């Protein structure tokens, strides 16, 4: 396996990766906006086929979120997640100035907490960081589900 890395991915490939790991597909227009609005994207390729992706959401200052770290199941556990995270760290480090710091958050899915701890992340506690919460601002998610046959 000769995996290479690029700083781009198509909407179609990103949605295929999402589906491969059981995530909901996103409307192509909305996913394009998400990709275009990312501060940094890294994607792993085996030949011309995307086998992994990660994207960085960053405010340009002190807060960043690594989101959508996705690797095809048959490629998981081969160091791709760590490599893509390293690319994001390199990008962020290139933006640091003396005295600057960037808080980087990540969501560890499916038993990946140990991997990310090995990369320097610490598990957050409610006392340290508050309680993670979310809301989905639509009551029509079934429209997307129907569009993609989910």
C-alpha cells in the first residue's frame, strides 16, 4: 500500500468516506461549503481513490477543531489517522507566533481515544472544559436521509 496525501478532496469522495464508516451523507452543496470553509484539509489516497480525510475548523486565532477524521475501514489502524493529524499540527504550528497558543479539540469516535492520547490529546472532563453539547438546526433531516437512501 502506497498512501499519498493531498490537501483536497471532492465532495463525492468525502461523502463516500462518510458512508463507508456509517456517517450520514451530507447534501452536496452543504458539504462543498463545509470543505471550502475549512481552514485546512488533508486527504489520504491509494492511487486515485480517497481512503481517508481530515479537516480543520479554525478561527484563525486561538481555537481549532479537527473534524471529520475518517478512514476507510480496511485502511484503519495503519497510521493514516496519525499522519493526517500530523499534517494538521504542522499547518497550525506554521501559524504560531511567539507567545501564541492554539487550543485544538478533536472528537474521538469508535475507540480512537487512545490513538489521540498517543498524539498528545487529553480526555476532557466536565470540570476542565464544560460538558460537550450539540444541536441540529433542522427538523427535516429525513429529507437528506431520503435523498441518499439512508
